[in-house]
C-alpha cells in the first residue's frame, strides 16, 4: 500500500472527482414557514404538496405555540392525507427521510394514529412503497417527553433504491388514521420539518468509527468503515485532511484491502475523512465526516464523584483521563501519601477520611487537576440546638445571624419548654454558617434534614427552614420549606423538583404548636431502576394510624421519580442557611426553629421515628401497616389470632355457606 500526498492535478481529479456524492445532500426540505396561514392550506408558494381532501380543517396551515413555536400543517379529519409532488429519484442510492408529526396540543397523553409511506414511481397514484409501508406511528402532544420541543416527535426512515426508470420520483405521504385507543381524548395532528437527504451511492462504503463530530479521539485510532451495500470493492482509498477544504492537498492511502486502517495522526487536530470503494476502476466515495484528536497533555474525561459509605466500609474515587501517566491525590489540599494511580482506595472509611478530594493528572507535556469529590461516612454531620448560641454541636461551626443588632430575645423557649430555640420574624434576616460551602455538597449523594418548628404561617408565599440554594442556577442546591397558604412541607432538591409533605389539615403544621419534621433525599433509590431518586417527608415521627372507618392516615409521604439528565442536581458552593432560602433572605421564616440536624445519608422510616421518640419519650410510632395485624395495634401477636378465632367459620355469603 502507499501513503502519499496528492498534489492538485490529474491524479486528484481521478480519485476525488469521479466519486459522487462527496457528502450528504439535501434533495427535499420543507418546514412550512413559507406558506401563509390558511384554511384550507394554500401550498401554491412552492407547489410541494397536494392535500386530500383539500377542505377546511382537513388541511390547514397553522401557527402553534407548542413545540417551542412553529408554523406547520394540521388536520382534525380522519383519513386526511398530504403527499409531496415528487423529488427526482436516483438509482442505487441511500436516502434518509426525517419528519416531525405530533398532536397539536400540549397534553402528552393525547395520541393519534398516523401512517406514512415513501413511494417511487412516475406519479403518486401508481408509485410503490420502498419501505414496505405504510408504517403506523403514534403522534403525541407536546409534553410527551420533552416540553416545548420537537425532538421527541421526530421520525426517521433510511431506505435505498435499486435501478430506477427515467422520470421516477420519490413521494412522501402521511395520513391521519384516528384516535389511538389509549388516548385520553382526540386532538388535531400536525406535520413539520420534512427532510429528505441523499447519503450517497449504495456502491460507496459507510463510515463507522469514529463517529462524525467525535472529540478526544486517540491519535492511534483505527478508522473503520463498512463495505458497500451494492457490488464488491476491489480496494479502498482512505482520504483525510486537516483542511476543511477537503480536496485541497489531502493525504491518501490507496490500495487498502480491509475495512479499517490506523494512519497514525497528530495530537489536538481536527480531521476530515472519507473512504472510496473502487469497483472496476471507478471510485465511489462515502460521505465526509470529521473528528478531533486529543491534546498531547492530559485530559480529564470524568471527575471523581462524591461517595458516602457506612463507617468502616471501603470507599473509592476514580478519575477518568486520557494521556495521564502520573497521578497525585489531595485531601483538603494536602497530598495523600502513596496515592499514585487513577483510582484512590480507602479500605475502611472513617470520619478522619472525610473531606474534599481531587486528583492531579500529569505526563511529560503537562498536568491537569480534576474537579472536587467529597468523601463522607453515614453520620450526623451537624446539629444546632440553639442553646443560647449558634454553634454546631457536632462540627463546631458557628452560625452568624445576618442582623448584628438583633436582641438576645431572638432566643425563646424551645420545643420542650425548657430548652431554647431561635425565633425568626420574617424580616429577611437569617442564620448563615460560614465554611460550609464545600461540606454540604455531599447532598447530591443523599442526605436528611430534621428540625422542630413552630409557626402560624408567614408573610411570604413560603418559609424556608434550611437551605443550600440560590436562584441563579435552577439545578443547584436544596431547600426545605413550608408553604404558608396550606402548611405543606416540601423538600426540593433542584433537578428533582419539589416533594410536598402532609398538608396542614393532616399535620396541623401552622397551628402555632411544635412539630418535628425530617426531610430526606436518596439517589439510586431503586436498585432495579438505576437513576431513580426518592424524597421523603416525615412529620411528628412519620407514622401511620387507622381511623374509626379503617382508613390509614399517614404522617409521611414519598415520591420516587427519574429526573431528566439535564436537570440532575449539581454541586453548589454556597453556605448553609437557616431561616431563609438564599443570600437575599427570600422566604424568611416567621416562627421558631429548634434542634436543626443534618445527616449525610437518607434516614429510613425507622430511623426517622426513632428521632421523634427520642425527643418525645413515651410515644410510640407505627412505621408501617403489617399484614395480619387484625386489631390494628401495629404488631402481630396472639391478640390477632384471638380475633381471628372469634370469627372462625363466620359466613355472610348468599345463598349459602357451603
């Protein structure tokens, strides 16, 4: 084989110009923006479509406020069809058709069955399907998966042509069939963004690896492609260039007999490449794609992640990198001895191992520092008891009240009448705890917040109890709040959304009395469904009681969901605040707090109940309903058996009890 630079001239013309097409080519495109809003639809501006029936409401051009806003074709008539007027078809060519179809409504549960087909022939009436159609799809409303977006309503069809006749055209047709049986109701359907592209001759190879637009590709990459769909390649020509003007002095490796090659590339360069399949002396070129190689210096691919483990359990941090040869790990700014690999292992994590870690990755060219990761053990991390001071009884961190002129009267009677709590009066003043910017970033791995609260409501929409939060980034931080209109407690881990707890008419949280609240957040809550997260709110022990009518009354609630990746919670370097939401004092509390605690993990229902009974001695909490608990005393014992025996063989069945 030969690897050489081809100068502009006859040799390059023979290799490059005879290969057609050079890249994907748009052969039909219509986004309906050029048509006037009309009913029935007026397609005269382009002549791209015909409608059947061409009648009011069966075919219409409409401006929608859904899907981020767009002009599109809509219909509310079953059986209504639009068909393109035809695009010239090429023989032995691979095509890709994409289009958007949906229900013209924001309600994602509305569904209409649609049919589409791609036909080739002299006219639409006699053309035949090239995709085995018609194909049935379901059009859904805007809020189906992604709000205000078309991306979850795009359909794609790739097809190839064989030999076509002179004058043959490609026709695209789409029909409204009817309401899907699982739909909540009917709706208008819409079609938009129809695009037909030629992907090149089926005698040309298709590029496989690396993907088009890939970055951080190794300079030692093996370029891979698939053999052509039609015909047999006698050999392949690999062509690549760092100049976007692809045919300007490219490098060509000719005479390849396999579908892969490792050319040996430079660091930190963007390459454009294509492959030609040579059949009987004629080269058929693939589409041109691009990728970018890694820098010569180390690159961090993925930072180490926060980790929280039970005391004594192993903990592990890993930095994913490219080109790194040497590694140094640091804890709270101090190098960790003997930690010289990309993975840091802590065999038995304890409180002395907790801290903020990062890794310095280097090679002969340079170095780079990873992002921070917090290592925590499962424990009580902070506890403000407000016994005439603002000192954290666990970590020694002292809070600062943002009103230096506040009278000592802010310390008032606590939850038990003998201790003291801290009173807030809704004046945008709050307690801020300096030095907690990094500490409480473990919240993304799960946490719990507990507090006693006494309030009758407030002047704001909501009152914030404990928060590590700001409004400048909607994904960052957490906030524990109580809505003043109905007394609902709420935990919001941004990226998860808010979870409302028991309402005022159940828990009486704005009755002017003391109530104990625990809020928890737990990522990866369901091992069988990775990525799902769960939040819980417990009030006054979080137990369950049975009312005289046999109904269960819960003092806790839970919500499990799968957050969107785009809104997953992120680290937030803002200090912990008590009595307000953010640095401006938003949501400042009107009421009194006592015994504020933060744990580095999500307490379970038993642990939440134990916290409450530890404060309120002599109280029993039923944490769950037991099967076979006949008398409802939250335990299964001989008393339940006696109740069962007392009704043994009783029968109320009609007509008989045989």
